[in-house]
C-alpha cells in the first residue's frame, strides 16, 4: 500500500473506484490534478467536431491542462456536469508516464536494451501506460521511438476507469523510481 504523501506530493493513483466520478475524486484526494476529457459516443468525439483530430483524448475545459485541479469540490462539480467524461491526470513533478501505443514497440525497446521495470501499469485503448517516480524532471516528448511517448509534467494521461482504460498491475510497495542516465 502507498505511504502518505508529503504535502503537495502526488501518491500513486491506486485502487480507483469503478465509477468515473468516484475515481476522479479518489485521484484528487491522492494529490493528482484531474481534468475532464472528452469521450467517444456513437463513434464520435463528444466535442461535436466532425473532423476532431484527437477524438476522446482532449480536455473539455477551455483552458485545457492549466485548468486541472485536485480540489474535490471542483472535481465533483465537473463530473456532475460531464458524468461520462474520461479522467485526465496531469502528470506531476517527480513522475513520468511512458506511453506505449503499439505492442510491437515493446520489442523495439527490448532490441535497444531498454527494459521497463515492473511498475504501476494501465491498459489503454491502444497500448499501455507505465507509471514511474523520477528524481529529476522529464519533459514530455512525443515519439522518442515509434509509438513511444514520454508524459511528464506539462502533459496528461487518460486514467482508468475511463472507457478503454483499466489497471493491469499494481506494485505491492511504492511505485519504483526509474533511474535515468
């Protein structure tokens, strides 16, 4: 089980309840800044744009990621207003999420000698998110390898139990630090 976080420090987003509203509140209670994200309904993004470039993956809030909040009242209000919204988690300092969007990318990582240590892992609509603690800030970067992105502070990820997302592994102890060279 996770140890309590120091003031202002996010703890691993473990054991989120099945309902979207309850899960969003649980993440906020653990210190994660949350934001409502559009979802897919009738094969279309709920933003209403016919040619949406990021269906079901962009914030509902007009101020996007900067509007993310861990205030429980704010989060509860959002999910009363948008009850089917996917849950976005703003990646805080001290965390890195490795976003692998294609299972062939794991073979590419292994071929390069890059083996991801076991950690908190979520299944996504196209792959997996691997959550790690880091000792230094890692900026978000798209396509560090084909189908592999880094999600660090200044970015967000969609979290379970959003449609298409579920927890795969939960570490028995603290989420491990990923040592970066």
